[in-house]
C-alpha cells in the first residue's frame, strides 16, 4: 500500500479540474436551492445544453469558438425559461421531477443514434478544444513530491484548466456574494423562507424565482462548458442524473446558502471520493492485497466509495443538514 | 414484426479492450473450431502493438451459434477510402484478420464483397466500409455490425398492435410500482427517490431465491414479494419513522432518499456485479395468438397477475377499514391521530403494502426481461411520470397515468419518435401535462398548493 499514491490522487482531484466543475455546478445549485429554495434536480441538463451548444456550434456548424460559448450560454438561459414557466408556480417537488426529466431528455437526445450527425451519438463530439488549449501559457506539467512520496501532480493541460477554472470559481463567488447582499438577494432569501409573505409585500415572486433559476442555470452552463474544455470531449453520458446528485452532495457538505459553501464542499467531496477510491484500489491491488480477494475484488473496491457516499449523504442530511458552514435556522428545507 | 438477424457481424478492435458488454465479447471471441483442414488460410495472429483486428461472424439470423466466415479479403486504408493502403489480409479459420497500423488517426476498413462465400451476404444497408478512429491514449474498442439486422416490413396496423401490447405490459408494471410510490407519498408526503431500488430489490431477491437457492421462479417470486414487504417494514421502522419523529423536513427526507438510493444501488452492484443475468425459467417463449394479439405465456401471466393485484389493492383501499384509515392519514395525519387512529401503524401498513407492490413489479420485470442492478433506477423516472401524470397521491390516477406512460413509450416509435430514445416522448408529455393541468389527470387542484 502506497500512501503517497493515495494522497496524490486525493489532492490532485480536490484541487484539480474535476472539483472545479462541481464547484461551479454547485454554485448554481446554491443560488437555486440554498438561496431561493428551488429544488433543481436537473443541473446536469443545464450543463449538457451549454456543453453541446459549444461543441455543436464549433464542430458541426464550423463556427468560431466564441460564438460557441455564446450559443452554449444562451442555451442554458433558454432552458431555464422553458423549465420555469410551467413549474415555478407549483410545489417544490414538481420542479424537481420536471428538471430531472428534462435533463434525462437532453442526455438521451444528445446520445441518440438518430442524431449522430449533429451530436455525435454516444461517443459525443471532439475537436473543439484547440482555441482553448492554444491559450495555454504553461509548457510543462507540475508535480510536488517528497522523495517518492507524491503529494500532488498535474499535467500541463490540467494546470491551464486549474488556472482558468479557479478564476471562474472566484468570479462566480464574487457575483453571488455581491448579489446576495443586495436588496434583490434579500428578496430571494425571503421567498425561500415564506413565499406568501413576500407576495403580500407586493413583490412578483414568480419573476424573482425565474431570475434565480436563470442565474443558477448560467452557472450550470459555465460548469458544463468548463467540463468539456478540461477533458476535450463532450460525452452525453457524463451528464447523467448522478452528476446532479453529486453536485448536491458537494453543496450540502459545504453548506447551502453560504457563498463559499459549494467551493469548500466540492474540494472536500473530491478529496474524500478520490482518496477513498484510491485507498481501496491500493488495498485490493497487487499480488498480496491487504484486503483478501474473497471479501473485496478490485472491481468491487471502486464501489465502496459510492456506498460510503450514499451513507454520508444520508447521515449529513439527518444530523447536519446545514453542512460545515451553514446556519441551521437559515436553511429552509421544508416544502409542501 | 419479427426481427431477423442475418449474415455478418464484424468486429474491429484497436489495441485496448475495455468496458464492453458481455455479449459483445462473447461474439468477438468465438470458440475456436479445430476443424479438419478444409480452411485454406493459416491463422492470422493478432499483431503486436497497434493494430486493427476484425472478426467476421455469420449470425445466421440469430439461430444457432455464430460461425466465423473465412476467406474474405479486407483492406485497411489510412484516412479515407482513397487513402494509402496500410495492409490487406484474408480472414482465417476464425474469421479473423489483424493488420498492424502506425499509430493514431482515422482508418477505413474495406471489405471486398466479391470474396464472400456463396450464400453469405451483407445485410442491412450492405456497407462494405467502416471508419475507425484510433486513439492510442484511450480505450479503443470499436465494434460495428455490417448491418446485422433485417426488419421484415411490418404494416402500420400490426406495429400499432405490437406497440399497444408492449405498452400495456410495461404500463402495468410501471403501475404496480407507481401505486406503491403513490401510497407512500400520499400518506407520508415523501418523494422517494429510492423507489427504483425497491423494484430492483424484488428482481434481485427473485434471482437469489431462484438461482442461489434453486427454487422454481414462481416460488422465488412469491418469496421475493414477501422479502420486499419485510424490507419495506424495516426501512420505515429503522429509517423513516425516526426521521418523522425528529421533525425532519420533507425536502431533507427527499435528499436522504437520494443518498439511500445511491447506497442501495452500489450495494446491489457490489454483490450482484454489473452484468445482466437471466432467471432459470421462462427466459424465451414463443407467442400464441389470442384474439389476434400475439402473447407469450409469461406475458399473459404478467398481465393477469398485475391486473388482479392492482384491482384488488384499489378496491381494498376503497372498501376496507385499513384502506379508509390510509386515506384518512393521507388527508390529514394530525386529525387522524386526534380521532384515535394509530398513525404510525397505518404508515407501517402503507410501507409494507407499497414495497410489496413495488417488489412485485420487480419480480415481474425480472421474468419479462432480465435482472440488472440498475433496472429499477432506469424505470424510476417513468414511475414518477406515471404518478405525476395521474395526480400525485391519488390511487386510480397512478394506474391511468402509468398506462398512458407505458403506451406513450412503446407507441412513440410508431409515430416518429426515434426508437433508441423512446422514453423521451413520455417525458415530454409529462412536462406538457404539467403545463396544462398541473394536478394531473385525477388530482385535486388544492393538493399542489
């Protein structure tokens, strides 16, 4: 068992592009769920529509990269509008079911054989990432280790993605922070606490909810675009519902309705997921594994982290729903 | 509509073989036939390093074992059909060629149709070329069929009949699960995202009783329903009741159910593996004609079992004391408690009934299809769609909504929904219905607040 490998895996994904994607997606969910109380279970849908907006524009239609980014973001905004109109007047769980259904519809359509010419089928699209990688100023990867004891390591492309990604995260946090201390943000929070009271004060609750849905969807779109840029391909199966649930887990770990909650949450989430995954992979690998084969095989070892994640999410929600930073009184997790 | 698998299956392999469905591997590696030297060419070993390997198999319309096709000339070209030739080979006794390539890039594999043995034809569109993207860095298993499926032209009428038949069957299965979901939602207000895993529970329990213990499928199914009921009871006792008593909010409980679903699904995969398996009986059955509709015996049984179960449940909920108590709790738990009802007892009963119904859906699904660790998860959205469509918390609504969803899914392809994403039609309808009538078909308007 090599603890250097485990630490390296854990830290590299906690600080690397993977955590950034989840941080961005969770910032969007924070606007929806944490501040406004909207249960959006289709964040993966916002991500996929923006991602494929970019990929299709550049690869299929052969238009410039920046136009692609624009198309992607417009896609996310439109999706928010389309979802919001039928559901924002209804109870919270309706929005949950409609958003989850929509994200699945999008994933299925993007992956369908029948639309292979446009969306690339189940293999997705590649070949849009060149303009992004051309901007990369780094000529080498980076790795930090003491002797053979690894601490953290990134490839050259990862290093560029990290620079861009954390900058995006910082900007997004700044935007959220500024908005939420404005009068507009206070209205959102009061909608979360008591919708009827806000309505009786003469505010147009529907419009505020819609604006929040669009804003969070835009963060989701940024996350989706960043996701395909950091890995160089847009694959429909990446954007499944589990993705949304993981983003929720990250948000809830950090604490909803806190500006930095989603960021810290995804760092911790990925540190644990990769660390535990790597630990059990090391423990079951090699010729003389620490955990014998009849208890756990190498294939099964990759599932332990998911089992623990499910258990962790349950326990977190039961015993500390406000996460690490949140305020229990503020987090209004009761609909109906 | 009868599918006939015809002629050839070709498999192209790059350098690495990763994650492929079990069946694909089974087809790609035929058992070597040490036949008497009637085969002209020697064996083509798989080239070391980067290579493109093609195995030609005659699927024989899906009857009998696939047989390799020797003596067919295949050429690999760089970049395009007119590009430089990389190599050419003739398939050996295993139907295999293996041609070395220089590295990454696009390659075109061309098959010479003139060299095909007599009686063997390319089916489908009859394409003789196939493009392969080789990326050394990633997994690179490319499998393609030179059109292995020929569809006998079915008339529009028979397509509608077939779609209706499978739509009603899957609608009834969804309805069983939806009834369970609706009962639990109605009495406790919990939107249970772990409901799909209860379906899988029924299916996997059947598999364990059948294959593991060795019982007949019918006995295994009955035991699985009982096991599901016990599982539901324990789940309520250990998890949900304490949460209700602590006053945990409904949305918090919803997220707990997401975590629970993830936990269960991973545990299933841990124990059961990622593969799809079959029960020991009733796997493949021919169909008899009943009043012009072709149904296999197991389909008849599934329809009868689910129709009877649903009818009995619904009538029981309307007529019996327990049914009345359930509806009272679902309307107003506080008032029911103050009029002397044991609300917790009623909720326990609902969980037992709900999970038993859902488990039954899993059992029937295992008989109808196969067993897989995420079969319930894949169905979950359709169950939600059925319940929402009929009206959350209503009993007959779940049945009607599910039947509509089942029919939408199966009839969609007849009316132009791409067949590979036939679920999309049903989900779109769900969203449209919410636009027009948010409370669902049978729901009451005040329920949705």
